[in-house]
């Protein structure tokens, strides 16, 4: 891992609609590229939205039909990597917009860093979590050495998904952690292209409701511990 003295600003934004979050990320991404802004991390939540990543093959007509048949859910193509996933209220979204070359040797190390941060954060809440070989994201229960086979139901449940886009070394998108969100919406999709994938959330496991601001603070603590940084979370509206 590359050590850096670069400063990172972190903000908890509360609920933000999906398209506004993309516009904001793109704006900050460009400003970070041009050295007009420091690296940023945005924490927020979305209303019901199903996003299709660059690896998901779906036509505009199919998306139009899905939106017509499901008026309470937004279906949208997005520029991140990966396949299809869900965002909804009670799920914590983390969008780091950082120059990854300041902190990491490459994209793989950056992804592994995000996974370590999620696992470390969940451990604070007495939730044992792990990765699965050849699959990105974080699982609970199951076997961390299990090789996923599409013909066999995974033994564990996925609790966090990761999907990224890198533009001139500056990251966009990030990860989604299931905290208090309603998991029934996952029945509308094949999550991450994995048939029969089970999902879980922090509230399902520990039978309590969490404040997303508090989880965000713990995520920042984990990032600081791993990076050796001093990021502080601003719980206020983002100011251009």
C-alpha cells in the first residue's frame, strides 16, 4: 500500500437521488483530476433504484419496460463495473472520489482495501464477514474459502456490494452496505449475476436499527486505521 500525505474530505449527505449523486460524483471527479479539489468520500442513501453495471447486458427497451411495470423503483444503466445491484433507503452508500495512485499500487489493491474496511467495520458490530474467492463484495455466514458455482446456491449471504469506475486514476462509485434496508427488493433481480444469491443486512443479523451516520463514522475509523490517515467525517450538506 502506498503511503500518502494527501488530505481526504468526507461528507455524510443523507438521502440523495441517484442521478444527482452521479452528477455530483462526476463534478468532483473532474475537479480532483484538475487539482481544484482534494480527494472526497461521500456517504449517502438512495431511494429504490436498481442499477445495471457495464457487465450487465440489457437493452434500453428492457429498462423502459421495467420502469413502466415497477413505478416505485427506478431502473437505470450506470457506468460502474459489475452487473446488477439494488440501492434503497436504509442501505449505506460510500462513494470515494480519490486519486488511487496516492494510496494504492493499483485498482486491485484499492478494491481489497474497500473489502478490508467493510469487514473491519462489521467486526465492530460483532458481525463476522468475509470475501469469497473470485467474487467481489462481502459475505456473512458461509465459507470464506468457498468457490462459487452457479449451479449451487452460495452458502452465505451477501451484505455488501462493490462496483467502481476509474477515470484518469480518480475513482467513482464505491460500495453499498446493507444496514437497515428492506431486502425484498432483491427478489426483482439476479444480484451481481449470481442466481439464487441470498442477501443479509446488519439489522437482520443483530435485530436492531442503526443510524447511518454512526456506521459512516466507523467506516472512516477503519479507513484511517488501515491507511494511517486522519480523515474526519463532516455530517452536513455538501458545499460546492
